[in-house]
């Protein structure tokens, strides 16, 4: 139970009828502070998440598959995809920071409500982009592997010669789909746990402001 809920509970007790009532402006300042703090944490967590995945990406650059791509067109494709991903993520970080600054300096309830809605929309777009990027990156990596891996290419020819090419591709698709399903499930669980809780707090503040504005 947060500070505002405790105060509201105390106001409703008969023995606290003389409890000093907070004004509209006092409650607004509380909601503004809570909303600003929540958006700040959204910004901080998104940066930490970015750093985590950056460290992971540098770690896998030294594996054998990545080494085989050095100097090839496939390496260029992956580099372009990575750069585009970083550009979009930096744009989202800018939006999160911008939302935080806007909420921190808001001077009326209606504008604060609009900023909360904008922040919620930005977070959902950010989560959606990350999930789509994971799917696209995985598909691109699989296609590159088929194009560059001589061992895999030999297996394709072998499967075609034996008449099992459909079964071979089916297994690849199922394995890829399975990995993607597990990865997306983990990401959705993380986003629901972290960003979901923060968005729930923002939504609660929004409803409180809406009641005040009636």
C-alpha cells in the first residue's frame, strides 16, 4: 500500500475526522512524484536491459559460426541489422527520457494523464519492437547459416539426394520455431514482470487523476 492509499484509509476512519485533508494540489503533487519515479525506472531498466544484451552479443561474436562469416556478405547483413537495431533502441531510450522529463515538469492533471498514456504506448511499442527484432534476427541468422555453412549445405544435398528434403527442412523449421517460442516466452515473462508492474502503477495513477479531473 503506497503513501496515498494510507492517507485515504486514514481519512475514512471515524477517529481521524480531524485528520488534515489534503487539497487537490497536494494529491496531484503526490501522483506527479509517483508517476515521475515510475517513468524514471522504466528508463533505467531499459538501459540496463540494453547493456545486458550488448554484452551477450559481444560474447557470441567469438563463436565459430560468427568467425566463419568474417569478410562475407552475411557479416555485412548482420552488421546492418545490428546497427538498425541499436538506432531504434536509442530512439526508444530518447522517448523514455523525454517522457520522464515531460512528466517531471507537468503542471496540470490533464497533461499528466496525456503523458502517462504516451509513456504506456511507448513501452508497448518498445516491447513489440524487441519481440519482432528477435524473430527477424533469428530468421536471418538461420538463412545465413544455410548460405554459408558448408557442412549444412552438404546435409541439404544429402537429404535431397535421398528424397528426405521435406523432412529435413521440417526439422529445421520446428527446431527454429521451438527456440523462438522459448525465447519469446522468457522475454514476455520478463516484460510482464518488470514493465507490467511499472505500467500497472502508471495506470493506477492515471485512474486516480481521472477521478480528480471529473
